[in-house]
């Protein structure tokens, strides 16, 4: 498939914005059922599952992600009310309430027909892209005449995100004494993944490009990309590294005195940010007498919120300009069928917002109408789906 077919140059009309996030528990009673949702289908040993549960229990069973998602929705509501477009905002989570399937049914009850979706992830990976698109497909399962779903392109190199996170890092750098600021090390962190999964995507490439763009914007090239939250690993499978705590120790050996830890891979403060960075990494830095400052996530930064609005307008315009910094250019509007695979054996699950849908059978509809109904991009002659109208 040509790259051109992955972009949507049509002027689309939408009647709702759907925010899709990971979700998180909000009390101790939520933790185990929440983890049952997160780990469904994974053969995770019980000790590993218990280890993850303890991470949440250490914070009273409360993950901050739902609170921050509510704040983002409120900021988007203010932005859309002031600048348009006039769209109601719905919210559905992958793993905890409000669950995506419930939100889908609510949208249908409200008469929503065409939806533009923002997933709270800026980088390509199975966990951050395809799994959400699989969830969208699953949420539509069994529904009659579900709404059409489009997904906003990734914003990892969008000027709005780069400006927003550059300011987050700059604010952290200002907390370091001026005489040592230029020599300080910025450790950009992102969620670690199994290498078998990471190699199926552009995850590392996109992260490095974003880091470079932010380093360029700040005129600060003393940085490294490191990883965190390797909490579900077990057995001998390799995960992306180095770990942020190991990177802190290495920085100390290199006589670095001041470090900014910048969670570039997270849109808002997940529990992993609070535990892995604000607790464990900070403790490690104190043990080795290293001054550590943690940069904030983009959260509700005005430039990040405006980026989301701009991306919505982009999908509503014919042949839009697609602002992007760096060598890779804008991310695609539609994903290829082999985009962001999990790296696990077996056939991938069907997913929405892809350029070519899976084969349908025993459905009395035309290729074009069925593709549109399920949120696919269709061009006559692009594929044969063997559906008779």
C-alpha cells in the first residue's frame, strides 16, 4: 500500500469527540478487577501480578490518570467552546470506568453518527496505538449501525507538543543552579516494552526524534533516552533499556551533578510516573548524592490542548496542511494492516482506523458502507471483500 493511501484528504464532518485513555483504579477495591482487565489474555505468573497490585496498593489503590483525563477534557471543553469546533466530548477507557463499550452505547443512544477520536498516547506501539484500535473494534462488536470512527494522527513531532514539552523541560532546568545548568543531563523517559514488541513499531525512532527536537528547541543537547516501568516483565524476554535508575547511577559515575528526568512518553502523570520517577528514581538519586529534578508531563499545557484542537480541524479540512517537525514528516491518518503488531505469535486481532479492513462475511452490505460503518478508509478497487449488496 502506498503511503498516500494512509492520509485522509477529505473534508469530514463529525458530531462528537471521543477521548480514549488507559484508565485506572480510584480506590483499593478497584485494583484487582482493574488488573484483571489490564492483564486479560496475558499469561502473567501470579507473583508478577501480585507485584503489580502492590504498586497500586502503595498509593491507596488510586491512579492519578483518571483525574488528569478529567482535567484534559475540561481544558478541551474550554478550548472548543472558545475556538470551535462545536463538539460534545465523550470519554471511554480501556481498562476502567468509564469503559469504552459503555461510552459507545451512550453515544449511540445520543444519536452520534461520526466520531473523531483522540487516544492519550503520542507514540507508535502496540500498547499505545493498535491495542486501542482493537478496543474500538471490540466496543462496536454486536452493535447495530455503530458510529463511524476516525482517529487523530500521532502528535509526537507536532509543533504544539514539542513546544509544550520543551517548556516543561525548560521549567525543570530553571530549578537547577545556573552555574551547573548547561552541564546538567536530561534523561527523557518512556515506558519500557518487550523488545519483540518494540521492533514491530517506530516507537524508539519516534521517541529519539522527539528528544532531538526538544534538545534543538532548548539548545541543550546533553540528553539521553531511557526507559521505566518494566514491571510486567518476567522470564528471559528482553525489554527496552537502560532503566532510568541505572542511567542515574551511570550519570553519577560520569561526574554529572544535576539531572532532569523528563517523562516524554507519558501525556499525563500515570501511577508509573509517581512511583518509578517521583519515588524510586528520586530515592536512587538521593542515595548517590545526585540532584534530580522531575519535569512535568504535558497534561493540560495550552499548546498541547491547542494541538488536539488543530488535529481535529485537520481532519475536517480538504487537503489539509499537516504541521510536523523533524525528518519523518506527519504521522498517518490511517494505519496499515500490519501497523504496531504485538510481536506475539498468532494472527493479529481486527482493529479500527486502518486503511484496509479485514474480510467480512455474511453481511448484507456494500464494501463502502460497511467500511464506513466500522471506521475504515475505503477507495473503490482498493480491496476485494466479497460482500454483495
